[in-house]
C-alpha cells in the first residue's frame, strides 16, 4: 500500500497526546495553540523594545519585519483557536510567559539583548511549533498543521536572517545562560512540566524595570536634530523648495527619498508604544505591528534609492528630534501625534510631490510614493479606530478632539524642552544640503 504523499512518515508516532495516557482531543490542541498565541503576543510586545536600541537601520528593518510576521502568526493562531473548544475567549498573556519576556527586555547591552531574543526565546518558540506538529494529527488538524508548517519555516528564516547580527561576547553568553534558566518556569514545550528554577533566582526586571532609551541608536550613521529647514545651506530638505513649481523635479526626488529614509524616526518611536500598552486588545497590537512594518518599508525606500542616485548614506544625517521629544510624552500622545498630526499633515505636500515626480517618468519612484501615500491613509484610519482605545488604557475619558488639541499643546512644550538638542555630526561641507543636491542633480 502506498502512503498518502501528504502524510508524514512518522504520522503514527506523532499522533500522541500532549497529556500522558490520553488520546489527542480537540481541547489538547486548542491549549497548545493558545500557548503559541501568547508566546507570539509576548514576542511582539517585547522584541519591539529592541528597535530603538539597535543602531543599524538594516537591523531595525529586519526586526520590524519579524514583529509583523509574528503578529500575522498570532492572528491565525487566534482565529484557528477560536474554532476549537478550549482556546478561551480572552486574549491575555499568562503571567509566567509575560515575566520571561519582561526579563528579556533588560539585558546588559544591545548585543546581549539581541542574543537573548534570537538565541533563547525565538528558538524556544520554534521548538513549541515543532512540538505542535509532532503532537497533532496530519489529517484531522490539517487547517492548523498547514499554517504551522509555514510558521516553522518563518522562524527558521528569522534565525538565519539575524545570525549575522549576533556578536559573541562574554556579557551575551552570561545573559543567554541567565535567560535560558527562566524558560524552566514555562513548563517545557507544552506547559505541563514542573519548574526547576532555583527559588532564589534573581529576576533582573523586578529590580531594574525596562525604561525607554532617552534617544534612539543610529549606530555609525551621522545624526542631527532635523533634516528640514528654510536654509538651503543647512539641511537637505527645504519645505519651500518642495512646493515651489520652479524647483527641478530631480531635486524634489532626492529630497523625498531623504524624507522617506527619515521615517526611521517613526519606526523608533512607534516601537515604544507596544510595551506600554500590555492590556491592549490583540487587534490593536496587530495593526500597530503592520503600521510599524509599513514605516520601516517607507524608510527603506529612501535607504535603497539614494545610493542609486549617487548619494553616500554615511554622509546623510539622521534626524532625532521627534524621538527625543515624543519619548517624554505618554504613549497615547505619541500615537495621537503620529496618526492625527504628522501623517495627516503630510498629505497635501506629498500629493504635490507625487505630481512633480511624474514629470520624470520614473516608474519606481511613482510606485514607491503611491504605496507610501496609500499606507499612510490606512495609518490615519488606524488612528481614528484605535486612539480612543489607547486613550482609555491611559486613563483618558475626554473627547478625542479635545485630547488631540491638548496633545499638540503638550508637544509644543516638549519640543521647547527637548528639541533641537542634537548638533550636526557633519559640517555643511561634508553633508548633503539642498544647495549641494541642486548642484549634483542639475548640472550647470
């Protein structure tokens, strides 16, 4: 008899119960799906704390992609779990899982933090997915199995993609050993084993809770307060030039790519909202993860295209003002400024820029700007939908319009206190300015 091609060779062996001495039942598999859902939720809320702390833009982009893919995994796990008896109706993360991921947030340095997530926690999640495939039935649970197989592939790819960013250091080794110890509190791959953790184990996050960095890390890239000004000898983007019909479209193309690359500031400060909204509904974090990945993609538009136009990325300063200001504001205000002020306020300017870029017959630029605009329209919809929820999570009951007005006023105060504090890393002779961009793309 020829085996069915979709049936795994070890199917008979894999059809064993997560609970000893029992046949696999729907509730057992729902329980494992629920556990995986909570692990992915915890990863989303915790791994986002890495983003403002790592320096390289390429690594920030990668982390945003992994967070979004994890959110997609969690969404399927929840939807499939709700089809099964025993998954549960709430979306909370149980305290023992949350405690482990809270611990992962407070490693001694960036290398150790990254190692903790990608040498300890992500391999554990991968092992839990593989355990699910071993425990379930290839045909009875086909709707779950097919997707979980894809999630295993995603997790293996995540490990490969980050491997080149992991540095072997003594603090990293010590930290990963410490973090590995915390996994024993989770009861093995199915959550049923007793903990073997020493009763005197010292949880670092209980004495040194996570705090956002006061400024975001940009690695070896030069920094400044802002890339926007009215002075063409000072910054690469001059707002009046963007709107001036006499400005050459080639100049505007370079400026918009710089602007897009600077959406990395949105990546850094948006990433801080997750950990501060632990009681948010999952759908809020799901849409926030999509928003984060969108902003990361937009930044990559500029990061990838500027070198193609002859610009050295290591000469383009990264603006830090928005992060430095917004980190002093509560998460609801951060989210309100982003969705209800910055993105709404950019629509008219970017629409004008799109019209000018069409003069160049640059299909790729047209495409990138069209997707940027479409994404930002979605982000504003997210803002209208989720801002009231984040407000309530932060204890605000006033009307949304009133809250937004108050937030704008507070932003102005915070800008006075914390804005314009980052000096230029490079001199005007070293960095691209609007005048130098004009000279480079419009030969005399």
